[in-house]
C-alpha cells in the first residue's frame, strides 16, 4: 500500500498569530485562499468555503484548534470519503514554519498518485499565496491557477 500522506512546509517571516489569523478570519482568507468563508474558524464548526472564480464551494469541519499553533479540519465528505488536514504553526526566530499534512486519500484508488500530486500542488500554491499576503500584503495571487 502506498503512503498517501501529503505534506508541505514553508517559512513565513511573520509571527504565528498573524499567520493563524489570516487562515481563520473570514475577513482575511479571501486575500490568499478562498474567495469567502462563512464564518470564523472554531472547533466543532462547519464552515462553508467558496471559490467564486471557479464557481465552487465546499464545507469543512473544524476538528481541533489551538490558537496560533494548530488547526485540524476535514473536507471532501460531500464527494465521498473526505480527508483530514492538519496545519501546524511553529514560531522560530526568523518567523513561523507552517506545515500542512493531509491524510485519508483512498489507497485503493487507481488515481491516488495523481490526486496526491494535485493536493501537493494546491498546498504549495496556497502557502505561497499566504506567504505573499502575510509578508507583503500581496492579495492578487489566489485563484490564478489554470487547469
């Protein structure tokens, strides 16, 4: 069985609280990731996320939350078995290391490797947009991928 864990890690030269707030705040998430979030992310909440540019939406369930340190959510359940995403923030002298680990992709799926690559590409892109937004205020990178 292949290991289907997808992991991406990046350093952002800002404090963990600023990185965390950009993710969980509906006022900020549209500057780097989804076009909108129905409400502030909190443990046990179901959040509706929209990508207006792609005419897409999805729901996440926040499973765990530690302020400025960790966010765990599940998503994709509306399309079958979902996956679980763990975002950890570790503040260092140079800034904050953000790590995303996504698990739960179906190992039996014949397209699992392609799906893993798509998820990895998406997380690298999302974290790059987050870095640009939090470090430099650049908010026009999101939704620029063309498939």
